C-alpha cells in the first residue's frame, strides 16, 4: 500500500479545487471540495509584483477574471478588486493554507519568480510536510529540493526516465517522491502514446512512488485507471469522482 503525504492510496484529488463545479482556484471551490470530504487538492501559484504568492493558474488575468494583463505586473493590493468569473477574489496562498490546517495540497509554481515566495509561505505556515510541489520545470524543482526539502513530484525528464525503466532500462535513482502524469502524452498530428499502464505503475511502485493521474474527467477513464492500480486521480468533477470512490469502497 503506497501512501502520499500520509494518505493511503488511492487518493481522490480536487483539481484546482474542482474547476467543473465552482470557479477554479477560488476559495468557494476549495471549500466545496473540503465539505465533500476531500483531503487533498491540487492548485497553482504565481507571484505578484511585490512577491506575494497567489493561487492562480494563468500568466494573465484575461481568461479567468474581469481584468486583463499579467498578474505579475500588479501588487497584491491591486488585485483585491479582481474577481474570478466576475464573482470570487483571488486567494493568497497563506490564506488557503491557514483555512484548513490538515488539508494536503499539490502545488505547481507556474513561474520562477514565485518559488521564493512559495518557500517562504511554506516556512512561516509550517506547512511543508503536507504539501507536494510539482512542476513542468526541472529548474524550479531542483531549487525547491535544495531550499525546502520535502515531497516533490517527477519533472518531465524524470517521467521519461521512469517510462524507460518500465521497459526494462536501468535509470539509477530519482529525486522525486511521486509521479503525477497524464494518462497519455500527445504527439504530432493528434496522436498520443500511453503514459500510465501496468508496466509504468510497476516501475513506480518498485521505487515506492505513488502514481497520480491528471486531469481525468471521464467516468470510464477514472474506472480504468483505478482498475490498473493508479494511486490517485485528479479531476475537475469532484462530485463524480467522490461518487465513484464511494461506489468502489475507496472513499476515506
């Protein structure tokens, strides 16, 4: 039985708090997931011009809010009136961590300039042991592993190495504690290759690494991945994911 931040596998994970049911990365989304009983959420952070870590995915405000332009070009005080979907304020990371002291988080630092504010928030909230840092940037992961040791997921290069290991190739040690991956990796021309299969799971589990899959919003795909033995599913459809876990006797 693999564990993740002290939670037994498999783990249901609210992607951006449950973006299909409430404005993504908003406090109302996080509260909804927690009220459903979720013990782990996935989210993103970016830094303001005055180095405040904010819970936000995009570089620009345009898609999600009633304002435009890069978030990093505004100080924290200039974001107080910005609303996600015209309704919800952007959340400070320290407020999210303080709201639910037992909640586990998967946090993706979306830019280099947020790494230092993220590390500082984790330090002053004493939250490092309940947070996993994941990123597409190997550079950011290296910095986190050096300056704030704790749970981290695989970088893209480490996922490739783990995939190679699943085919029988020796790869040596990996610095990551878990693998957070898509079910398939897209190729040119609309083609894709599977990432998560039985061999990949065996290779990760042989290293004591749980495998969590994102972002899975299709019921049949959720079922398939749980049948394979995936250790976690990240979904925007948090009610449907909970219902599936309950039907299978996996909701804890």
